[in-house]
C-alpha cells in the first residue's frame, strides 16, 4: 500500500507562516472595519461617498493635489483614510515575518539564512520608502 508521506515542516516555517497568518487576518479586519466606518459615516470625512467617483481616474499625484485642500490623505483618523491602516498592516506583514526569523537563524548560527532574511527586509523597506524608484 502506498501511504502518503506528509512533508516535514520546520519550526522556522511554522513561525513564518504564523506571523503571516496573524498579519493577514489583522490587516483584513482593519481594512474591513475602516471601510465600514467610512461607509457608515461614523467618522467625519472630507471626501464624501458621493464625490468619490470623481477621484477614481486620478493618479496618486493628482489625487494628492486635488485633496490637499480638503486635508490630504495623511489625516487620521478620518473616514476616507482609515481603511489605509489595513493596507499598511498587510504591506508590513512580509517584512515582519522575515524579522521574526532573524533571532531563530541567529540562535541556530545559520548565517546564510540570517543574511538572506536581513537583505529581504532591507530591500522591501527600501522599495517601500521610494529609495529604489527612478525619479
């Protein structure tokens, strides 16, 4: 008889997966809660739901320019910017998961994986900050 063999999962893989799972659920919950708060009007918003479609075709630069007079997108907590917290958590989940692996690799003296995880964090942070953009 052919019994299926389950692949071995290391504690490091489980740790990485657990951090990703927590970050994903937290980000989705914050995203959904922020959307509900915006749609229901629980927080004041400078951009109303009725005026929102006029901004959909704009680039990010055009949107920032057009909404700067209304308070900008950096206004927290505001109804229209609150859902962005969920996106921030989702975007930060992968580098945080890599960060969670650094102590494990250090204790195991697994220098190659320690360097790889560290470089992943540096590259993601650099890309997010705009350091790697051509302009």
